[in-house]
C-alpha cells in the first residue's frame, strides 16, 4: 500500500478506550471490596480479642455471670476431643472411599459415588445436626461428646474423600505400573507405593478439613450441646469453642462478649495457621505435572 | 481358598463395565488378598451413598408426623405458633430465599469482577495474595462471621445505610421503609454475600481460565479493547460455568446457619422492608430445636430440615452438573 494516512483517534475510539479502562478499573474495585471484609474482620478480632487473652483464658472455665475473668479452657479441651473423635470416625471411611474413587475411576459406580459425595458436601451443617440428634442422641437418651464426634465426622467425610481421590490420581502411573511389574499385588502396590507417594497431599487435605470442622457450630448444638464445666467423658455433654462463641455473643453480658472475641481470635488463628502451613510447607511433589 | 462361583460372580459384577473386573483383574483369578482389598474398598465407597440415604430416611421419618398432619399447608401457612400448635413454614422459607437472593445480588457482580481482575488484569504479585485472601475468607468459621456481624456490621449498616435510606426513600419505596432495626433481612443478605463471594469467585476463575487463548487473541487481533474482549468474547464463553458457580454459592447461602441466625433478627413474620427482621429455615432449627418439647413441634422442625435438605440437594445437583458439563467441554 502506497498511501497510508494516520488519523487522530475518533471520538468513538476514545470512548471505547475509556470504557475499557473504566470497566477494568471497576473489577479492581470489586477485588478490593471482596478483600476488605477479611482485613476488617481480622482487625476487629485482634483489637477486641487480644485484651482477653491471658493465662486464665486458656486454663480456666467460664466465670459465673457478673464475675470478671474466667476462660474457655473447657471449650479448648472439648473442641480437641470432638475433632479427635471426628477424625477417628471419619478419616478411615473418607480415605477408603477416596481410594475407591481413584482406583475405580471412570466406572459408573465411581461416578455415582463421586456425585453423591459432592452433593453431601453441600448438605447444610444444621441438617447434619438434627440427623445425628435423631439417630445417636435419641438412641443414647442424652447429649454426648460421642454424638458430636459423629456429626463432625459426617462433615469431614466428603471433604477428605475428594482430596484423597485427587491426590492419589496425581501420582504418576509409572509408579503404580512399576510396583505391579515387580510382582506386587494390587493392594500392596496401592498401600505400599501409591498411598505413601500421595501422603503429603492427603495430609494437607486432612489438616485443612480438621481445621474446618473445628470451627463448626451448627452440628454440635443438639449433639455435644456444650457444657459450662470441665468435661472429658465421651458419653456426657461436652463444651466446644464455637458453641461457646455463639452463646457468649448473643448473651447480654459485656464480659462474655470479650471472651467471645478472644475465643474467635483463637479459632481463627488455628484455622488460618493450618491453612497457611498447609499451603506453604506441605506440597504434593506431583502437583502441577 | 477358591471363591464359590456366586462370590466370584458378585465380585466380577457380570457386566464388562464392572469396575471390580476392570480395576482389579486379579479378582477373577486367584489372589485372595487382592479380592479382600477390592471388597474393602468397595465397602468404603458404598458407605457414602448409604450414609446419604440413611440421613434422608432418618430425617424423613422424624418429620413424618408433621407431613401427615399438615400436608401441603405446611409450606403455605404463615402462622408459626408452637404454643397454639400452629405450624406454617412460609416465613422461614421466605426469609431463606429472600436473604439468599439478596446475597447473590451483592455477591455475583463482586465475585465475577474479582475473577476477571485475577485472570485478565492483575500481575501475579497482586493476584496471588488476593486469591489467597479470598481463600482465607472461605476458611473463617461461620460463627466468627456472626460475631463480627452482630458487633460491627449490623450497627454500621443501621447508622450508615438503613437510617439514611429509610429517611430519604422510606415513604415512597416499601423496600426501604423504616424503622431501621439493624438486625434485618439486609444484614443477613450482606453477611451471606461476604461468605459466598470466595466460592463463586473461585469457580468463576477456573471457568474463565479455561477459555481458550485463541479466543482472546482473535478478539484482540480484530481490534477489540481489553474490556470488549472480556465482555463480548470471554464472558459469553464462560457464562454456563459462572451460572453453575452462582448456583453453588446459592446452595451455600441457603444452608448457612450460624452467621445469619445472629444477624437476621429471628422474627417469624414475612417482612416487606429490607430493614425489618426475618427468620430463616436454618435459624429456626438452631433456635428452637433444643427447646421443642412436644412431638408435633419437633416433627414440624424436622420437616423444615427435610425441606432445606431437599432444596440444597436439588440446587447442588444442578450446579455440579453445570460445572461438570462446562469442564468436560473445555477439556475436549
């Protein structure tokens, strides 16, 4: 082409470019707005929670109404016991089912189980609470730590099942084939070679899931119930940190609000600490292949 | 020890598509340990559907007296009075739907905006921490959102949003009618929105990232601005997946319990104003279940649980199918 004219951008071009800049800037604003609540929540938790954190906070049981001081030691112990029970009941099933999904990949049975697992992940936690009430609490005749553990296990199972499946599927085929070629049986190949290779990934998933169930309140309201005193027997009601936060937050007492903030700070520190650790330090060696 | 023919038949499942036979060829020939392994894994796999249907059955049986007594009137009745023995669940169904839809209205534009920002615009050193921040938002326990909602969000909304809006438009728009209670449908919708943004944006981001490069480059080559490329080419491609993500978020919002119970006000009426208190299905379970003494009250609450369960199963199934379809299309 011999003739080429360079014209100034027309008003239409200019409008198009301005629209582009403005709209893309809006997405930046959207990003800011979504991160803002996180910053605000952490800020308020730190400000209101840190003052109530002292030695008593970790070792004492709640003080009676009107008396200052007291702590949530029973809730910390209770949550540890409940999460432990949830892990004991839930992890074997979840890891077994995850292995099943990975081994039977592509079959109709696996697709059906995977679908139901995903749907189960969406069951409201309060529904799991009333189910465990109708099943365990009614048949035992009273609220108990055991029932709370069952409820948390049911929350745990779909999460860990899917992570286990994904992590096992990330293990290279060659490893599995190598095991089989050496004459290992199927089960020894899986349990001795594939599972250890996927271990760190599964561990990450388990940690994140445990941190998540540690913060669950709704499934515990009618199962573990809560307990204002020390409790460690499995067939008795037991205190739990999230339930205490709920009860204190809706109470009219200033002193209890302070405990609720501090307990929330502790819970958040636990959950975020685990998420950060899981993300930074434990990585599946096969991720991203 | 050889398996009896029936055992072998059960394990092999007969059909050529049977997973046992395909995955564990040794099941048919010999090795006892592998056969035991296949059965064990199969049992674990079966445990999940069994548990699922057991939950459905158990909640259904417990709700049966109420189902029998009230029938369809339960869903349309708007009077909830345990003392008089009247149980109509409409205020709770309304409150759940209203707060969840309000949450979607706030959350979807934000989440999609965030997803576009992260996939199309931001350099990695911004994208990584922002994405991590939203992941952390998803990890915060519901009860902590509730605590923050009661003491920070609700007072702020009342003073800075509800009162000005109510005094300016309260007379002409019934949605903004006062008095500004603070704890309200609006506060519920707002806290739910904050909670579901991470879910919607995470899935939307995956879907946007799955849009082929060629599409973007072709649009740019034709002279489109970056926004035109995003709006006219990338987004239409990703819409089914974003709808799936939205429905997933809806599923979360519908079943959310603690946070919304703490900020929605818990009054079993059907409010006409955004600033008036409401009640949700999950909240009434959380508040009344442990105090329900007579059998009918308990059964009515169980039926609410059953309805909530049914709605979330439906919503989650639709969302999963949509997301799967999009993922499969992108994979081809």
